[in-house]
């Protein structure tokens, strides 16, 4: 069992398609504390309630302590 935590920057976007067919993307990033990259992605998915609009772009390790 490891007690080490790591800060990850998770870059993602929300992709919407409007009724008229126009696509819209909202880009964002969050910094989360997690054990590994998979857990960081899981935290973001939970934050956005597993939305179909959520697309993960990139996960970067920032700091480990």
C-alpha cells in the first residue's frame, strides 16, 4: 500500500451538438490529487457524472509527494 499522492492536470473538453447540427466544444482543465492517472480520470468522470459529452484530452503529472 502506497501513501504517496500525485497531482495531475487533466485536460478535457465537453462536446455538444445542437438541434440545428452545430457543434460546440468547451475546453477546460482541472488539477486533481490521485494515486495514478486512471484514478485522476475517474475523479473527473465522477465530477461530470459520466456525461456522454465529456472527452478526456490529456493527463499530465505535475507533482508527487
